[in-house]
């Protein structure tokens, strides 16, 4: 959380051309200034940690509510495979 804003964090293995992350069906904006590279012992970048703004700010009234988060990404290289993932979270 940044200033109590709840963020979605994804770990991407490989390199995506397009990526979309959703919080309860609403598209989240990527925070491009916080992207972190995943680097192997050979010093080659093999993926990224990406952060997304939800526009939702934590308050005690959110305790016990659920959030459906989903993400999908399309590979930058042919055959442009698409990967998807989703998960439901309960806010504490």
C-alpha cells in the first residue's frame, strides 16, 4: 500500500507485449515507475515485478470484503501466447 492505496502486484516470467490487470472488473493502471527486473545469476533479465494502482484506499470499513483480481498478458514474441490468472482475496 502506498498512502493506504491498495496495489496489485504481479510477477511476470518472460516479456509481455500487452498486459491487463483488473480489480473487481475495473482495469488497473500500471505504475511504470515501480517495475522491478528479475535477474538471474547470469545477469540476464528473465521477468518483471509489476505494480498496479487500484484506486481503492484501505479503511477499516473494507475489512472482510472480497476483491476479485485477474491479470492477463500476451507474449511479445510469436506465437503470442496469452497467460491468465485470477484470485479472490479477503481484505483483513
